[in-house]
């Protein structure tokens, strides 16, 4: 089925199709950074397609299926550059949990990645209890038997770096820029303090927040429009990845003009954020309703219709790296 639909411009390339089939069309060592949420094994079903990883019958089959993708991500990622995976511990039977992040870490090690960082994204317990209807998060369970209580599990962002030398450093000569999060920096840090005006105490403050293993001020509701992407066959809808998480990764792991890949595009969050940050984006999405919404969201990143105050500033890659930009993929 390779590609059902596609839109390729000089800023983004998005494909409706199975990422396992589309990825081989991308050139080796051509991607600067990838970020995505894989289907959480056994937790949600997104479609009835046999290509959908969420339909694997058990965890072992899921990991075998997912391994094909990780192998391709390793192939297309430039040496020394990073891939970020958003995941969580997966609930199991009888109030147990499975270490899904651990499985992901081991799989990446098998395919040439170093595991270099983990950020925990805080989740508000009452909100999680209402959304998941988990008995282990209710006060009633505390009263009845707190042995069976659980917690509002964090999301995790796992950072992997492909083995090899990174020949293009990610630099911040002009500081960190805007802060992506709800925490307000102290007023006295807002004024730039360096003599040349390129860096400031505020930039140091931003770095300190981003360097933390615990991201407790990610704005959970700062996501792209997604409700129109739902269709009747949805079992449940998983919230899109928060733009704060993506923005932090792009600031830390990429330079302006570089190429950002997401193999599970959903409603387009990663490509959208890449464009708003002056990067280029490649997205692949299997589900038609998600692809349709992603197309609207991504186009809005260029015309500013979602966030009219933001400005897109593109610094295109020139020279040999420009030849690695995707072309249209023939449909089968």
C-alpha cells in the first residue's frame, strides 16, 4: 500500500501510509532528529488495519513489529544524532504495570543507539483519574484498601543517540530563546545581561528547566486541534503529544533548517512544531482521518491560522544536505 496520499513541499513532506513501508523510501543518514509516540502496546486500538501496530495480538508480536521501524530509524538517522520516544508504563492485569519504556530502551540498544536521557512529564492525578476511570486513583479505594491503589503515571520522553560522530553540532550562540512551559521566570532574569547581547541569565534559567529529569510544568492542554480527527471506529482517543514537549526537544536537539521525522504523525504535532521552529518536517500517518486533520494543522503552521502571533522563519539547508529532501513516493 506504500502511499495512499502525500503532500510534498519545500518545507514539509507528509505521507498517508504504513510507516514500515514508507520509511525505506527515505535516504540513509538523512534525518537530523526524530520524535514520536508509538502505539502503547496493548493499551489503545487506533484502527482495524492489519498494518496498525496497535492491533498486534500480544506484547511479543508488538515488539517484533516495532523492531522493523526502529531498524529503519537507525538507518535514516545521521550518525551522532538523536531520536526521542514518548511512552509510558503500560497498565496490566490486577493493578500491575509493564515496563514498556524498558523494552523500548533495550530495542534501541540492539539497533545502534545509545540511551542518553529520560524526562518524566508530570500528570495531574485527578485529571488522570477522571480520564482513565482507574479505581486505583479514587479516594474510595484508599478507604477500602489502599494496597490496591496506584499513581498517576508520568509520561516519559526517552532520548537516544545514534552511535557515531555528529559532524554538525547543535549550537546556541544566541541563547535558548522562548521558554516552552507554564513556569514563569523571575522578572530580574528577563533582561539580557551579556555585553554582546547574545545570551543572558534567562537563557541559563531556561536551560536549567530543560535539563531537569522532571518536566512538571508542561502545559497538558497545549495541543493541536484533534477532535475532528476522530471517527466511529476509534476505541479510545489518545491525547496528541504536547507542543511544549516537542518545542523543548527541537530547541535542544536540532538546528534551524534541519529535518525532523515522525513516523506516527497523528494530527501533525511534530511536523507543525518543526515548521514553527524554522525546521523542516517529514510525517507518516496510517489512519486517513488523522492524516486529514494533520494536513490542516500543518498548513496552518505556514499561514499562521492557529497561532497568529507566531512567525515561521525558515533557514533552508543548502549544499549536499539539500539533496536528501524527500520526493514523492509512488503508490502501489
